[in-house]
C-alpha cells in the first residue's frame, strides 16, 4: 500500500501503522479526528513523503525526525 486516506472518524492511529513500510502518503481528511498524538511507530514509514493530519495533534514523537523523505 502506497497511499492511505482516512475519511471516517478516528480515535487513534494504531501502532501497526509502522508496518506499512511502503506507505508514501498518509492523509487523515476528517477534521474531526479525535486523536491528539502520533505513535512512535510512525518512524517505521521510511518512504513517507506526505503526512496530513487533523488539527488536534498536540504530540509528535521525536522519531518523526527519522523520516528523511517527509
């Protein structure tokens, strides 16, 4: 899977997101997403080029700095 668009309400991003190694685009288009942090496993998305999230994010893990293509 190279693109993941989430258009339905989402309470959290599961840790398993980091297993999608080929993911290049991750977009949460529902502005009412109720999650407020990204899991550390986000660092596993080494090919990620586009990350678009809702407005509620208050915590981004330091590991996001490992995403050199972002």
